[in-house]
C-alpha cells in the first residue's frame, strides 16, 4: 500500500510539473507578444488546471483580444468577471465590454457599464453614456452618409494604414512572403509590415501599380503608419526601435517598442533622418499625423503618465522643423482604453478608440479642436464606417468627399483590409416651432395648416397644429424661407425665417394670430359689413386721415385673406350743409376710400359699386333743422363696406 501511495504521489508531482512547464511556456510567449502561440499554450494548460490564477485568465483573454479573436476573448473575460466578482479594473472591464459588443451582445454591455457607473456614483459619466448612445442610435437609424467598398489590392495578410501622398496612396502591409527566411511577427504570425506606395484611380478609389516605398530605408521589422508635410517633402513614420545594425533594441524588460522616424524625401531615399526627441526604447511612440498646415504633430504613445492603454498626444512643429514637447490631449479625447490612429483635416481630429461608447473593438470618432487642448465631445461615425470589429486608420480628402479606412470586419479578404469610401454631406436639419391662436379671443386654433416655402415659392414641407395650437416643423439649415399659417374660413399669416448652419437647432416662438371670418364682419339689418370703426374725415374734406387709413387697412386685410369677397362702398354725411353739396362730398369720400383700397393691391373688379348718398340715409334723428350734438352728427358721417359676395 505504501508503495502504491508513493508511486501515485510521484505521478501527481510529474503531472503538476508538466502542467507548470506549459504555463511557463505560455507566459514566455505572451511576454514576447507571440499572442497566437501563447493562446494555444494557455489553452493546453487550462485543460487540466482546476483553479487557474487571475493573471493566467487575464493573459489568455488578452492574447485572444489582441489578435481579434473576440469569441474566445469573451469566454475568458466572462470567466475573469466571475472570478473577480465584478471587480475588474477599468482596463480589463473595457476589454470585456468591447468583446461583448464585438459578438453582438450590446444590451448586456450597456447594462454592465451603466451598473458599474451607478455603483461609482459617476453621474457625469452616466450622462455621457446616455448622450453618446442616443447619438449613435440616431445616427445608425438615419440614412448612411458613407458608401464603403473593399479594395482588390487587399491580401489574406494585414493591409492597413493609408496616407495621402499627392495623387498616390501609401499604406502598410504584411503581404511580402517572397523573402527566403524572412522574419515573422509572432504577435500575428505574419511577416513584418512594410510600406507600399500605389497609384489611385480617382473614379473608384482602387489602388494599383504598388511598390515598396523608400525601400532602402525600411528596417527588417515593422515600418508602418506615416504622415507627410504639406509640401510632401518630409515624412514621419512608425518603426520598431532598432540599433544601427538593424537589430531590435529592447527595453530593460526585453520588450521592443515603436518610435517615430523623420526624414526628408529624396526620390526613394531619405535624407536628414532623425528620431524625435521624445522617442524612447522604454515606451512606444507611433501613428504620426500632421495638421493640415504642418504646424502640429499628433501621435500615439503609452508613455508614463497617460490615461489608458494608449493615448493621443500633440506636439508643436516649429518653423525650423524641430518638434516640441508632447502634451496629452486629456480626458475629453483619451480614456482608460486605446486611442489610436489620429488623422487631422482642418480643425477636425479623427481617431480610433475602444474607450468611448462604440459598436465593438476600435471605432472611428471625430472631434473638433476648439483651441489649444480644448476639443469637442467625440462623435462616433456610425455604420458603415464602424462595425463590431476594429475600424481604424481613417483618412479623408480636404473636401470631405472620399477617403480610406482600415477594418478587421467580417467579410474581408484577410486580417485587416483597406476600404475605400465616398461621403455625402449629411442632411442638416433644424426645427421651427410655435403656436397659432385666434387674434380676437387669444385661444388656440386646432388643425391650422403650417406650410413652409423656399425662396423660390415652392412648398417644401407642411404640418398641422395640435389641439393646443402648437406645431413643430423640420426645415433645412442655412436657408431663407417663409412659414405660412392658415385655416379654412380664417385669415392667413406668414413670417420669413433664416436658419443657421448648425444641425439640430430649434427656432422657437414663431407664433401666428389668425382671425375667423365671423370675427371680421358684422350684421346690420341682415346685411353683412366689414367690421371696422367709423371712418372720420376732417370737416368739409375727403382726403384719407391717419385714423381712416387704419380702418381701411382692415378692409384690405379681409379682402386679401378671403379673395372671393366682393364689396360695395357706400359713403354718408351728416345733415349739416346743403343737400347737393353733401351728396357730392360723400361721393368724393367714397372715391377716396376706393382709391386707397385699389392702391393696396385689390382688384377693382372686386368692388361692385362706389356710391355716395350724402345725407339721404341718416341713422338717427339729426335731419335738417333738428338740433343735435357733434357726437350725434358723427354717427351719420360714415362709410360702409358691404359684402355682396363671399
């Protein structure tokens, strides 16, 4: 029995030792960035490990995550979340969320993130999440502004990182397998990246006639992601940190990092080659991007003091070509995750991030530089530029009509592919709102028609008011137009509006008052008349006074708003003066009112008759010889506008 126990103990020790050797091998491969092979070795170890350590679970999850295998990454991040009882740090929690989104589980990712922020009591972050999610949802539900196509130049290897070079495109690729005994990048198990230059077909964006760019200057390791000065004479590109003999120059822990190389282009060679002052073998610096004027260099680094895995920095480029001290773009741009691949067009910074709210993996965002290090809140570009996988290295022409980006999305030809896109200016809309009420009674008018006309008089949209008299109508940005309010048996009203060029703004309180037909007329002895105050003429005169003009404008108003109305004009005097004189005076007063109305654009055919009756139709006792007050005489000095057709 003792012998059996002893043999069993030896067997267990041998098994444990073999298992530990698997783990050591996996850890060594992981430390060397050989993530494809590391994941395989971790899986071998984990087949028999009953209680794997937290670091091992982190490493196997990361090995899959770094190589884009989000299905298996999610499996192990889920395990990590369970082991750590939901207490992962921001870095691993973000990778967990990105893996969920990459696999299409957006709801769970959003729920986990909101729950985590609520537990922290971070209301500002919760509000930001709600804003970004709402914006992305609305963007993805709107018509797409981009048309995207995969390029024939892509291979089954990694192709990405385009840059404009005049009428050509320079990009990075692992496609060269012609070298006998060529080096393989253990991270992806592919050849190291090299820079290629290709001609560009302006019709469809396709790339052709590609060849190696500055081939004699490239190292035997990675050469990628570059930017050019505005005059195309200077280039900045990313490369592994190497010694003079083209051997890797590792940091004290044995890790090889990236640096930015600067040089002047002379044919297929570089002159004045130099490293940037903040390059270091102790951390990576890469993904350079110059501003449109060449005065600012944006780049990515994991240098100490950053906010996450990798951050975007900016440094001034002086007139003598020297590059100044780097400054972190701060928390508006950088997060606990990865911010990478900056590109600048005028004041717009495009970059990729897996730390801002997105669709999974790296998403492309845009942010406007306001001044110095002040940027607007990043906005996700949405589909079809972004997908559930990594989308990055976005560039766009100065007119914002076409460009290229790279993506690891499903349906591609290889690892990372280059995509060409065309872009249409997104529709810019604003809102105009207001209320329609009755002019006389100040109550809301339901179902009034609101019509919007462009500057050429064409109607572009319409809407009806609600029960409370309110309306809200969508109109184009940066446009002059007329808004008209109307309703059957009511007057019309209109206002001219000019919108700004900012999307989503609302012009409020564009209100209208309308009058019902019955509000504008009165009945006397079964005769309909325009309801106006008495028109007063100066004694013994017939010219239109200011008071008379105000009342006559009411007549013009109803006739313009109800174009089928036909009237007749009757003018009367009081009994003072001779009968024949009063008859003539009233006729002249009737003619004056007629002339006033016609001068305001009313068709003469709509006035059936114009007649003065003198003192023949008094409305009170004040005939000749009857003593009356001035007020009683005033009642007879009147003009009536009788409606004979409506």
